[in-house]
């Protein structure tokens, strides 16, 4: 799978630069954590009635490092004091075409 590079757009919702995303299959994103970063936060907001969304993070070697926990309409993943380097983030769900930001 190809990962969309989110480096350099920290703290910006997807709609601000690439419109809303649609979870119809696994969506992959690539982020770089700079040295000294205190956390890595990934949050997706969606209409819970349209289907659930989960977020998982993997390090550069492909090892699983964290998964989201959340409530209806919000999936949130947070790594405290993450190692610097490359991470891959997968957004997944029931492949029902759920729109998320």
C-alpha cells in the first residue's frame, strides 16, 4: 500500500489541504517524528452512524506500536515521548465509505 505523506502538516485537518478522506479500504499515512517531540497524536472525526473507524500506528520497521481508543465519532491515538523517525498510520474500519477528517 502507498502511504500519503503528512510530514510538514502537523496540527492540520485533512480537509484543509486535501479534502475529507473516505474509509472504503485501509488508508495509510506516513509521518516523521522529529527528535525531541513530546508526543504523536492522530485523531479522526467521523459520523459514528456511518461506521466505526480505528487508527493503528507502526514504526519504520513495520512493528505495531499503538492503536486508537475513542468514542463514537472520534478515534484518537497518542504516543507519549515517541522515538524520533518514520511512522506509518493506518485508518481502517468496516470499509463502508465513512467520511473522516
